[in-house]
C-alpha cells in the first residue's frame, strides 16, 4: 500500500461522520462479508447513483421516498467502508484518487439530501428534519 492510500485510509477509516445513515439504518452490518470485485462495486455504485438521481428529480418527495434516499446513501457508506477495510488488508487495490473520489461522493450525497430536506422544510413546516 502506498503512502497516499495509507493517509486517506487513516484519515477516513474510522470517521463516524461518514456513517451517518449506515449507523442509523444498518447498525449490525457485517463488514466481514465477502470481498467484492471492482466491477461489482462499480455496478453497485452506478445503481445507487441512478436511484438517488431519480428521486432527486421528483417533485414533492414524501417521507418514505426520503427514507429510501437515505437508505441508498447508507448502502454507499457501507460500500466505501468495506472498500477501505479491504484496501487496508490488501484484498482489493484502489489508488488514492479512487479512494478520495468515494469520500467526495459521500459528501456530495449528503449535500443533495440536505437540499431535499430544505425543500421539504419550506413546503411542509415543522416536520423535524435537521441539517
């Protein structure tokens, strides 16, 4: 493992901020589940991206649809956590750029969800979303 990869893993591996939704929706997730190939991970992330983009284009999302979006982000958080764990154990080989891109995507998803919460908050006062 090169120095840049190690620095990114050390910085983000145990960052609880990057498990905002996975801790909420999947608190008992087993990180020892089998290692996925890069192709499988790519397919999974494309599916999550497509689902999120679909819901973000909808108007007037209800609470159930917002929860679906949060669960999709949770799934992505779990994928990234597993990638970091597998990279640390040399089970899968990602470079520093790829790892940082995964982290940046999580923050982008959080930003998109915050925008959904803001829209929801302006159309339905007192619903209790915090951002």
